[in-house]
C-alpha cells in the first residue's frame, strides 16, 4: 500500500476527531458560551449539514484541480475554521465554523477516496478504502477519548487547537506524498459526461445501500451511552470503556472487511449487514443484561464497520468515468444514514418505547439494507451494460 494512502488515513483521523469530539465537550462548551445543552448539541447537527452538502458541491467545483491542490485547500480551510472556532466567544460564529469545517472535510473525503483508489490496482481498492475509513475508526477509539480528556482539563478550546495542529501536520504529509498533478487533468471528461456516467441505476442502488447500512448502525450507536446507563444499569464511569470496546470491534471489522471486500464484496455485505441485524435485535432483547450488552456493543462495531470497505469501493466500478463525483455522493449517502438513523431512533424514544427500541429500529433498517444487497447482487449476476463491475458476485 503506498505511503500516501496512510497519510490520507491520518488526515481522516485528524479531521474525523473533530466530527466526533463535540459529543464529549457539550457540557463545557454550553457553560462557556452560555447556551443551553440542546442548543450546544445543534453544533453536532451543523457538522452533519456541512458534510451532507459539501462533498458533491466541492467535487464539481474542484473537478479539474490537481488532487494535491484540492486536498491542501480543503485541509487549509479546515485548520482555519478550527483556529477561528477556538478563538471565538460567539455561538453563531462557532456554528458557522462547524458548517464550514464539515463542508471542506466532506470534500477532502471525496477527493482522498478518489486519490487512494487511483493509486492502487483494482483488486486492492477495498484495502485502500479500509485504510481511509480506518482513520475515522481510530478517531472513534483514540481521538474522541483524548479530545474529551483535553476538553475536561484544559477547556474545549484546547481540543479545537489540538485538532487544528494535527490537521496541519497531516497537511504537510499530503504535501510530501501526493503527486502535484493528476494524469487525467488535461483530458478529463466534461461535467456533463461525468453526470451522465452517474445515471446508472445500480449506482443509486449502491448509494441506498450505503445510507441504509449506516442508518442501521447509527440508530443504535447514537443512544448507546444512555441505553447502557438507564437500561443495562452500568455506572456512567464504565461507558467510555464500553464505547472504546465498540471502537476496537470497529477496527477489527474494518480490517477484515478490507481484506475481503475486493475479492468477495457481496459476501462481505451479506455477512456484515446480517450480523448487524442479528446483533441489533439481540441488543434490544438483552440490553438489561450487562455482560451480554457489552459483548453485543463490541459486535455492533465489528459488523457495522466490516461493510465499510465494500460500501466505499463498489461505487467506483459502477461509474469509472466520475471517480471524485461518485465518492462525493457516497459521502453524502453516508451522512443521510448518519442523520436518519438517530432521528428515527429519537422518534421511538420520544414516543415512549424506551431505549432498547432504537436497536429494533436499527434491525429494521438493516433488513431494508439486506434487500438492497440482494437486488445489487441480482443486478451483478445479470448486469446491463452500464452496470458491469469488476467484482466477483459472492
């Protein structure tokens, strides 16, 4: 695997830490800015908003830029947004910096994915994507915990400065390892040709699979902390350790998925989504049992992230003429799931069904995802000309 792919993974780790860290900084941030906790929580939604819109917009705007130029521009704006966020005492300014930072982070994800895919042979795409997504997984384990500790002992602003510094360091790595141009800059297809290459129905089925699988995982994950305390009965002091165990499961799952996704993408998707459905249903039933709940949280991370390399790499074979745009819309699809899963879980909680109901919601969304996997596998076995893929069907 080229060194540049690992540098891109480090960059995702640095920026992904910012995506996650507010979950551990909300109390300090609300108190310092003198806003309510729910209003402070909207800063998390602000990041999701920026991610949802940023990837496709920036993919179109920067489509003819050298990839190193685009990546450095995105990470430069990201660093600046965190410097401003760390200095401001205005909630409104901080909200704007969260949207701006997420906007360019989404663009970075899209271009980084296309860059990594372009650096490896077709049979190593899943491995390359597992390195990129692994950066976000490590952010879940290490970045979230460290930013919370920094925020608790040095203030939430220090966490913003730490992310800015780490992101700037990653930017130096990008400068040193990513080539200054790209081979297809001069004869890249026009925007209309790229858009036409994305009319493939199988591609949009893949995007639906990405959104549903992500929503199935996030419906349960978003409420794990309160479920573990209120339903399982764990002391709140144990929750970070259990969430770290979830992160370890995620790292193992993404490593296994990355090794298998290139040769057997549909087998990975069937196994991962089925495991996610079964684990979610089991968590709904066994949430009051501490040992079982802790084990199931680990499995939730493992099965949920095992699908990630296949979800990320499949789309490139379905529209090879628009790699950056394809990756960008897939980033948006992930964020549709990130937004919809917790929203549906919140509706169930608000309706009085209790915290275990979110796991049932996750299982139900997972069943819908399995339907999309089956449809995609059927299309692969008898593809239309526009649907042809390089993958094995099992």
